[in-house]
């Protein structure tokens, strides 16, 4: 079940990153590491804040999760943590 959940949540982002040469997964990890602070995430990634916002919206689009929804945010963060284990 854990691997299936991981594939469903993180696999979608990883596949998109591989197909489009993007860093959405890295952006999401950094976003959570910075407690959802856009300014700090942008600084850590050496990006403009609007670029981080664009990437997060792209993540929402391809996963169907909404980062404003606590349950969706939890599932994405859990997926990131499982990525380190799996």
C-alpha cells in the first residue's frame, strides 16, 4: 500500500520532471522544508517567488492535489517522506 501511494503521489511528479526536464519535486521538497514559506523557498532555490508559485500550481495541476487543502498538503508531504524510504 505504501509503495502504491508513493507511486501515485510522487511518481506523477517524478514522471513529469523526467519528461519535461523540470524540478517540480525538488521545489515541493524545498517548499515543505521551508514550512510553506514562498519567499524562503524561492531564496533557497535561487528563483523568483513567482517561479515557485508557478511550479506549485503545476504540481497541483498534474497531481490533482490542492496545496491550500490540509489533507492534500499532508498527502503530498507524506509522499515526499516516503520517497526517502522507498
